[in-house]
C-alpha cells in the first residue's frame, strides 16, 4: 500500500509505517537542514522539497505506481504547544492543517493519520479542534481523535500525543486505536534498557556546538550554560524510568540519568547536587535518538548539533508509529477484530 508522507521531518513516522509493510513513494519536507538526513535514510522515497502549500496532486502522482492509499504526517505543532505561542489555528503554522485536508480531498486515499501535540486539546482550542474534525468529516472520512502516551507503545519516553485517524466513509471501517504493547507498568521500557551502553563513548560537541568529528555515531552532546528557566525544575530521570519528552532543542535537552535528580530549593529553583556537578550533562544526539526509537544505523547529518536535536525532537517515536500502522493495516485488510483497542475512558475522545 502506498503512503504519502507530509511534514515528514527526518522520518520517524515514515520508518514506523515502513516497518509495518507500507511503501512511501513520496514525501514532503520544508526545512532544507533535514533534506539530506531524510534522503540517506529513506532512499526509496522521492522527497518533494519545499512548501506544502505549493504541492498538488500533479506533483505527487508521477512518482507513485498505482494510487495513494494513505496520507500520514504531523503538521507543525509549535502553535498548539503549551510551550509555544498558544495561537493554535490562528497561527500560520496551525493553518497548515488546511493544506493537509486540501491534499486529502484531492487524493481521496483510503485513510489518513495526522499527529500533533496534546496542547491542542486545551479548552482554548476546542472550537478550532471541532472545526478540524468537521472538515475531515465533510471530506468524506470517519474520524477518531485519540490522546496517547508513547511510553505505552514500546517507547522509553513520557510523550503525550494526539492522533487524528480517519477512514474513507465508503469503507465502513470503525477504527479502534490499539492498546500499546507496554501499556502495563511491568512491560515499560526504561532508560537503562536503551542507553546504558552509550555512556562511555559520549563526547561533547565541537566549538560553537558544531559537530565533533570524534563523536562515534552521533554520540555527542550539546554544551553550554543552563538557563534559569531550565533550572526551575528537575531535568533528570533515573535509569529505571522513562525519559521526559524529547525536546526539539539542544540547549533544552534533558540531562543524562547518571546524575542524581536535581534538588528543589524553592518554587522555581532546582539545583545540582553539591559535589556531583561533574555528572550533569545533556543527553547525546544518539541517546535521544534511541529514546525516540531510531535504530543505530539511522544517520543524522548536520553541522550544527542543534539541528540534529531538532530533527529528533520533532519526530514521532518510531515504535509508536509502528504499532499504530499495524492496527491501521489490519483494519484495511478486514482483520480489525484482531486489534486490541484501548478503553474509551483511557484515550478515545471523539468517534
């Protein structure tokens, strides 16, 4: 089955769908700093470089053998994020949702998936979210909106995300969002499970946080002072916990679990444990890549290390993408009864 990938970034969502057996002949990404990384890791995909607002059906179909069966992608989330401007659909980036819907209407695939941050479910955005759901419905799709945490889907990370998933109405599919493979606490994957072996090879980034040629397989970390905002709360998870949400920033990257958790002195004042200051460093590019589920043979190409952190932090965790893709595939094959769904009260918001 052929998938069109929009807002692809470095391709975490794409990699999950490819592992589930989907083909991705065409993708689109706007940021030139990402092009080379995407192309190296997705050699079978033709990357349409540039603004999604300029892309039409005629640009896509010459690279597809057959028809487009699905569209996947996560329109930029900064305008919806609790850490962002909170403008939502009024922000130009928030409006890119409309271009996603435009291409959905042009191509009429069997299904779509659109991923975004949990911040878009804030009460202030409720009207905008309902309008988006109405547009999907008017476009001819039965749509669900589900909030999940990546740690329940084989990912060593606390990361809440929203998924819009729709199937063309003529298919009569009533989708159930899958229960994750690590939903039970005893199955959770920890930092110890995935990055323990990387500690001894971690090196600091080069001058001005440019790539350090001595870094083995991107195992280098961003350096520099920590801002007062960063120091306002604990930024360390222990070895036997899941990571915090991976940020799209080197400077804001969480700290490595070899350091003790920061000590709270006041409401917005956390500090490093006295005598252990040398243990506090940011996690490396390869470490956060593993947290997001990227395999070690996935190559990140960059000069500025912040660009690598940005690529990884904006990606959909690979195994979360894979488990959702498997469920979609089963429903498309008429085997939806094999999908164990999450309970309504745990995640399903709309049907």
